[in-house]
């Protein structure tokens, strides 16, 4: 009998403790939290937390837009936006390529945060988060700790990207029930940012440089959630204790300019290069050949460098097969390896088209075909002479 009574008491203990906590007065609760005033810090309106989403920008690091957390405390007239930011790349390109760039959490006023987006004509929206008051207090405390750590974290847009960071921070203070549609999403990181970024040269740069983990479809779905708008979609169908996570958006800054991508895209450029390569088959001059070889070598050296000194998300890149410095090194003897190289490139192009997940841009495939044409040019010309 005593054993069963003990079990019942242990099962009811959390409920009894919670009930006793709820019955405490505001003064008693504040005393437990180290405050000696009469402000109810567990009131629903003491702190408000929201997700702030900015529209995509024109440069590579902003093509997915930006996500940040806004924390407000009207009682003390506090209003800050917390965001992971990196050191400016301008003037530090070698630090970036050497993986020596730093980043950290910063806190700025709402007006200061919106200023650069206003200058760029990018719209900004805010989604209020339905968090329990205790979770909001914990979230603000964690954000303050991150700010205090300073700008000393290695730059990592995979582990500390804006959307990833916001999700991890909120997940750390409250249990979010994600929808099956979110947890069952099979798209890779690469596919998600390809789906959400404006099509153009900035996206092409990303699709050229990134690889490795961004192509892994076997990571948990939440770890692959990298785009700010994908985070919004996930939280719009998620719940906290049966309540929706997000409210309807409110516009903080109207969009003055919408980034729909570039009119002259990499796909058009690669088609022009392919036509030039085909045309060069009927020319004796080699200036087109050397130009295309130069482009291939430039990309090859860059991709090889990223494999030697890997930045986050550049551990492996399928483009290293057609883009590497070997062709220019052995160009003089290409008549000996032209046909095997052409066969390898055809297999590579078919593999990229048939891969279950997107691995490269169509522009990459078309350029590889153009480069293959100039590699086998002497063989084609000799066959025509016969």
C-alpha cells in the first residue's frame, strides 16, 4: 500500500509544484527571480518576441533575405533586434577565402536595423511569436549572452545562418510541434535556396561555390531548413501547446524594389558560349578556345582552393570533375586524352541531369558541353578533313 501511495505522489508532484507556482503572488515570483519590484514579468504583454524577415537582396550573401528576432519590453521601453552578423567581406576577401572571417550576435534598435534595408529598397515583415512568458524571458537572456560573447565565432552560414540560428534559439526555450509536411520535406539545402533565391548571377555564384553538406538529403529536415521564407512556412503550420507559433505578418518596411533576378542570366551566357564553341569548330583561329579554357581554369582553381581550404558548405563539389586545372596543364597533349575526357564529361552531364536532387545549375552543364567541344576540336577537324 505504501509503495502505491509513493508512486501516486511522485506522479502528482509536478502538477502540485506547478499549481503552487501559479498560486504565488507577483511579489513572491519576482523574489524568486531576483527582483524586488511589483512588475509582473510573467504577464503575457511584459515581453513580446517576433520573427523579422527581410526580402532578398542583390548580392550573394543576401539572396535568401534575412531572418532575425525582435524582442520588446514596453514596460522598460526596450526594443531590440537580435541578429547573427559577419564581419564585412569588403576588404577582407582573403580572410573569407582562408576561412578566417568572424561573426557573432549583435543587438540593435529597430530603426537602426531597418536603415540598410530601407536604403536598398527591401521590404521587411514581422511575425509575432506565441511563446509562453517564461520562454520569452529565457530567450532574451540567451540572446543577451550571445551578444556578450562578441564577434569572435568562425563564420559559418550553415550552422549559424540567420534562419538556422533563429530556429535553434527558439527551439532551445520551448517545444515546437512541427507539422509532418515540414519534417517530411526531402529537399536539400541547395534545393531550398535555389527555390527561394532570385534567379541570376548571385544565385549562380552560390550554386558554383557550395557543396558537401548542402547536398546531403539524409540530414534531419529541420537541419536542412536554411532559407528564411522556409522557416516562416514551417512555423506557420507548427504549434506550441496547440496554439499556432506565428501570427499574421505586419509590415515594418514596404518594399521599394523587388529582386526578381537578372534579365541576362548565366543560362543565356552559357548558351552563347556553347554557340561560340560550336562555331570555333569551323575556324582555324584558337582565340575562342583559349577564352573558354581560361574560364574553365579560373573556375577550376577557385573550386580546388575551396576543397583545400574548405569554407562551411564547400567540403565537396561535383563541379571539380569538369572544372579543375588539369586540362590547361596537359593541354599540349590533349589529342591523347580528348576522347576519354569527352566520354567522362557526357557521363557527368547525364549524371547531373538524372540525379534525384539538384546538384548543379543548367548553365554549368551547358558550359561543360561547350568546353568538351573545344577539347575534341582537333579530333573533329581531322575527321572532317578525312
